[in-house]
């Protein structure tokens, strides 16, 4: 009888007083309230970035899934609530440092006018703020639910050109393997039954994004081991690419054998989504055969207080650390405002170019009617030049005080717009040119219309430096703005018309123009920047 009494006394002595239970529960509630308030303040402070996300979700079918990402994250967190109760709430200094790094990345994205960088950094600030205030244990337990928020960022447009090219290559290969004669020029295909063009809707980027989002969520909910999750996510990347190739090939073959009665119009998009849906259902069905059952949540460790609630940090410590975490994420907006006040501002005046070498001004009607799809510039210049009977056009779009929708480099500004009613792209690449004695790399696009062909060389001029790479141009822009020189930059294009058999002559004319007139163009842009 004495042993049981001894056991009862031990159990009673180890219990936590009811008053301490209440204080600890209040501490955790206060800690969570601080976290919610901090997140609400973050959303309000960066409401412009939130607004840019909502605008893209609203107007783009490709990114409409962004509306459900946050609700799914909240559901995943609620689903893990039993596990979270056994984890300590403790402010984290590494989390605050991560929040500061994310805030700095947001400012760089704003300086470079790259919305996706700012948006990714904003999501990073949300995650880092949770880490900083709730602690490392909580952040680690919520790694996937919080990481899932990154799918809310519209991202992937850079994949369109390469995925369109690979789709065109596969369709051509499949047609030839099937015995259907095909003439291919770039993304344009001609077969006996008609003409096909591989456009953005054929790239499969929408399928890829949808597959990765759904596949990642399915892998997290279905598997426990990291290996199986990564394998399934890998399949969700590869499968839609292959499915899109087969879809494009199948649509062309259906139209060919039906004399263009089916799959030749809008209905081929419907067939595409049906085919993609069937493929994804097969993937999930197969993946479900290797599912791993949910592991029961372990009871709180013995060191936890009564009721399984871990001790919370003192309220004064939480409140103090809140100011540290908020300073790490909120201070970058005022810093951006200070940088925006520096550099050149106001109107832009481009001076006239003087003839150089054999090049003389020419009549505008010597060139075909064409204009790049650019907007938001502060000044625009277009001129026709001629040497040895070969006309060359010069187009300059000058940018200053750039802001969303009025920046040089964005997804809307293009040398040739998608589905242009007159011009169709035949080839693209890069070319080495000379601006005076200096070698520069320019982008090259060959396009065709019913009246002839046009060769366009294009590049960016950023504060006196030339590049054709969007990412390098953004880095130049950030460096210029951090140095207090402003964001003056320009898109420069030279173009020459030609017949199919005279492409070499047009290319030689562009090389001559860049070599002889290029330094004058460079000087004109530099003068405009310094005014």
C-alpha cells in the first residue's frame, strides 16, 4: 500500500500549478496575437506589392490560382495545429536577419522595376517574420505550408520562348516520323493540309505551372519521406512538358486527317486541357499506389507543462523583439523613397543625329511600316537612314523615372508582339556588332510579312553600358540607382528590309550603321542622361 501512495505524491509534486498554466496560456496567446498583428501591418505597409499580385491574378488565367494559395496555406497550418501546440514559441534573431535580407531584396526589385523579385521578396518577408517572432521550431514545422506561399507569385513567363521552340521541334520530329511532309521555319510549320504556328498558348507553360502547384501539394499530403516527395514533384515537372508536346502533335495530326474539321480552331484548346487533365489524373492515381499513411502526432514531451502547452517567452520580450522584427522589414520602403529622390528627373530631349560616314537621312517611306511594342517611355525617336541604296531604320525609346507599367524591361515590351497581325517571327538569336571600335552583343530577330522581310538588331543602353540580356540590364539599372545616377536607360533598335535572297546585304548594312553611326547614338543618349 505504501508504494502507490509514494507514486501519488510524486505525481502531485511534479504537476504545474494552475496559476502558472494560466500565465503560460496567456503568454502563448499574446505571442500569437503579436504575430498576427505584425503580419497585418506588413500587408498594409506593402499594400502596393499586394495590389500588384491581385491585379495579375485577376487578369491572367495562368496565375489565377494565386487566389487560393493563401487559403490553402492557412488550411495546412490549421491541419498541423496539434503538432504546433507542443512546440515552443521563442523569438529568433536569425529569423530577423532573414527578414532584413528579404526586405533588401524587395528594395532591389523595386529599384530594378522587376515585379516578380519584389513579390518573391515580399513573400520571403512574410515567412521570415513568422520565423523571427514565432521561432525556429515553429518555422521548421511549417516549412512547406509557408513555402507554398511562393506559388502565389506570378512567375515563369521567361519560359515561353524556349518551351515554344522545344514544342515546335517535337511536332516537326513527330510529323516527319509519321510520314507527314513538313516545312519548318522557326515556329511556323507548313504541312499539306495547312499552316500552323506555335504561339504562347502552345508552349505548355500554363500546364507546367498548374502541374507543379498541384503536384507539390499532392506530394506533401500523400508522402512522408523527402525522397518520394521530390520524385513526385520531379514527375509533375517532366510530365506536363511531355504531355504538351504530345498534345500539340496530336492536334496537328487530328486536323490533318480530318481536313481541318476538328482541332483546328478554338476547340483544340479544349482538347488540350482535357488531354492534360487525363494525364494528371493518371499521375495522381499511380502516385497514390505508393502513398504513405499519416504519422500520428506524438504527445508533447515530458518537459512540457500540463496540458501539452510549451512555455512561452515573457510578454515584454515578445513586445521588444516585435520592434526589431518590424524594423527589419519596414525600413526598406523609406530607404527606397530616398533613392527615388536621387538621379535625373523630368522631361527628356533627344538631340538630332548628324550624318556619319556614308550614312545620310532618308525618307520614311523607304522603310516598311513596323513598330516595336513598347510603351511608358519619356521620349521616342524614329529615323530612316540610307547608304549605297540600302535603307536602315533607327528606333530609340528613352526611359526615366521608371515605375510599374512604365519601365524599359517588362513582359509587355517586345520587339515583336505575339500574334502580330502583319509580322511573323522567322528566327531569333544574337549577333556580335561594333559600336565604333567597341564590340557589343545585340539581339537579332528576323520577321516576315506579305510584303517582305525585316532584320532587326536590338539592345539596351543602361547609363552608358550596352547589353542585350534582360537580367544584366536589370543589374546595371540597380547599380546605377544605388549609385545615385538615376534610372536613365533606352531600348535601341536598328532594322533593315530585305528580300529572301539578300539577307546578307541587310546584315552588312546594319553592321556598317552600328560601326559608323553607333558612337553618335551613344553620345546622344549620354547627353540626354546628363541634361
